[in-house]
C-alpha cells in the first residue's frame, strides 16, 4: 500500500508539473463526491471506497465520473493532483 501511495504522489507531482488544465467546477463537488475524492487521494481502490462508504462499486464509478467531469480531468491521478492543488482534501 505504501508503494502505491508513493507511486501516486510521484505521478501526481509529474502531472502537476506538466498540467495545462483549464478551469473546473471543483467548488461544485457534492459532499459525497468530496468523500470519494478524499479516499482516492489516500490511494484507496473503488472496492475499498465502496466498502468504507457502504455503497456499491458501480456507485463509486458514477461518483468518479462526476468528479472527472467537474474537475476537467481524465484519471484518478489527475483528480488527486487537482484535489491537493486546490485544497479540496
């Protein structure tokens, strides 16, 4: 788990350095989307997030899709970068 988190942080740092992302709707994240995003930043899998929040993995996937759209990103790593950069977590 520690290696995954280190890899996530390294990838996030690289993406942040190369990022040219435009505006996003980060302020419009729902409370539940913020809870999911917080767990993504912590390196949790969809399965782990679903278990912790007592929802289905499909529901986590739907939250992730909404988060990607609102943050104008296309991956978990990019979402984590934006979350950290914008102080969402």
